[in-house]
């Protein structure tokens, strides 16, 4: 089989916002406790943060981390997580049926972000709370001093403001499972008034309003239209979430789901355009895809704790999906979709980062290790920065149930105009055939292969583990060549690859 691709530096979709490579830490399961924070761990720093985890997060080069939830935020009192640790209350977390010690809060997380070389994206609680708590939280976080809440921050040991720019106005408020769930009109009004108050504090904030929790919600896409109707001129982004599963154990359809993601983005971009026109607005709202990942491997196991049958455990193992090789392909396809849609998707957060549906896992008092999906995220985050190229792709296709005709070859290209590198990320969805692929790169001038990494495995269900972290890892590719302005490479059956030219 053969595929042909044309790339040219002048054919550009958009410059990629670095925040396309964001992630998410929620107070959920072992994400915080025994994930990023474990005071007794041999690698713990002076703040009790695991240095081995920080090193892996730094390796991923993550631009922003959303915090503190997720469903958790909808009944969270941010004040519980500041001040002397011994005075902080233990609370029952209603979202995940666990106990929250509040040992980690805003200050600890901010210090962790500085160590991990990333920035905070904060969420305010618009479930059980509202405008007043949001504006106090903002004042505490961002005001230099001389007011009640900013002086409390200073008294708590932090003189300089945290200066957080990006704020989520609640989480998944369309979901009946959410504490304080609202109708689109109720939420739209509240989000508008909260945004107005936050903007009165600072015009330079970037605000994210909740879109749909997924494209199967009965209120989608009317939710987006109503919420944007209320908020369009006060906010900057509408948030979308989507999780992928292969419960049906049907690889061809599983790997076609990224086409549904593409539809979801295109439809919401259409709703944004509709509301923009309706409001005669010159302002452009973008998408913050602030939760995405594969999530299903752990669902059966989690039922007991989530059903309340274990009482209120502290930091139990929840949502600890162990990812396989098939998920590498899926994550590669999702990232390719975001790159192709980087004209409308400016922010995207891999949900989540440590232990909870995460690329990084830890053993309490033991090692931290990389899941299979660590690698496609790593390559996109390292090299998917610059201009997303508008590629012309000719590939053989197959028929899927979920998305009709789907290309076997899914490929994106990113041109880093600062370094001159052009990088291609390609997935071959074919189960048994290699695809001989030629990419026309003549427009980039003479090019050599700077790096070529391939992930493939005889077993789609192969996983990594603490004992065997090297089972599913990238290997140096071979056989690719550039001649006469054409890059030729063979994409093995069921494979992910990253190839860089300079
Ligand atoms: O990421 C896990 C959960 O998924 C989040 O808490 C929630 O926002 C979503 O439903």
C-alpha cells in the first residue's frame, strides 16, 4: 500500500499555542498523595514533593497544569488548602467518595509547578459556591498586597502574587453528576457574572467557560449555544472534554474515534461562529480542550470505591488505567487532531498527569515509571511547536462504523520556524500492512533526517509496568531517506512514528 503527502512551509493551519501541551492534576485517587506529594519518599524535596516525578514531568515539557479539579472542584473550599498545615481541615470529597487532608493546596501546588517548569491553570468552584468565593480566591492569588485576602497570602508565606492568568469557571457544569449541576441558562448567567467580576479585578485574565462534558450529552450542542450567548463577550475559551474507550475490543473502530473528536471540534467551532455573528462581535473565542485521554481500563475496579462501599478512604488507587500499545496509537491520533485543529483549539490538557489516567505512574515508597502513552505525548510536546502545516494527504481508507471512511495513514506536520526543523507525526491504522509513504518536502529546501522514532509492537495489548517499564518504548527508525525533495519511509502495520528533518 502507498500514501502520498505534500508539505510546504507556506501552507499553514495556524501557529500552535504552546498550551496545546497542557495536563491536569486533580485531587483524586493518588494523583496528589503518593503521586506528586509523598513526604517520606526517598526522592522527596523539602516540600515533600517527589523529585523523581518532577523529573518525568519536566521531561514532558508541559506548558500548563489545570488544578485542583475536575469534579473535585465543584465542592472544594480553596481556603481549606492554605494556611498552617496542622490547621487545615479533613473534608469528605463528595465527587470521588474519599477523604481529603488538604495537606496540598494552592501554595504547595504553585511551588511544585515552579519545580516542574510549568504554569498553573486554576479552576474556581461554581458548583457548591459562586461569585464571591471566586473573587476572593482571585484576590488571594493575584493581588500584590494591601487587601484582606492578599495580606492573608503574604501572612501564609508568599509575598509575591502567584499571578495566574488562566482560569476555568467551574467544571462540567452540564453533567448531572456534578455537585451543583446547573441548566445552561443557570450556568451561563452565573459564569457571565463571575467573569465580569473577575475582569473587574483584571482585564488581562483569560477565562474558560464550561462547554459539554462530551459530545453524547443530551444537551450538546445547545449547551454551548446558550452558555456562549450569556458569556461570549466576557470569556476567551469554551472548554470541551472527551475520553476514549475500547470496551468493545474493536481496534479498527477504536482507532477511528479521533474522527469523532474532529467532528466535535468542528461543530463547536461552528457554534462559536454562530454566536459571534449573532452578537456582531469582533472578538474570537477559542476552544480549551482541557480534559482528554483514554479512560476505561480501570472502570470496573473503581466501582466499589465510587459506590461508597469502602467508606471514605484517603488517596485510594482510583482511575489507575494501565495503558497498552493500542492506546499509544490512539493518543498519537488525538494529538494529531489537535495539531490539525490548532486554529481553533488553543489549549488542551491530557487528563491526567500522575497515577490517575496518567502517563506517569508511581509506586508508594517505590519508583516512578512511564506508561506507554508517555511517548507520543512526549514527542508532540517536544517537537509539535511552531506552525501546524496544512498537509495534503492521499491515503488508502477503510470503512469504520463510528466514522465512515477513515484513512489508514494519519499524519501531521509542524514547522519550527525558529530552528528550521520540520517534524511529522504519523500513525498507520492498518492491522497487517506496511504503507510506503512519500512526503513532498521540496519547499523546505535540502533536508536531512535529524531524528526518527518508531513505536510498534506484536501485541496491541502490551503494557509497561514498574517491573518492566521498557516493554513498549520508541525505537530508532531505519530505512527512511530524503532525496530529490521527497522523504520516503515505510510505516509498519499498527505503528506510531515521529520523524524530524533539518
Ligand atoms: O478526569 C476525571 C474526571 O473526568 C474529571 O474529574 C471530570 O471533570 C471528568 O468527568
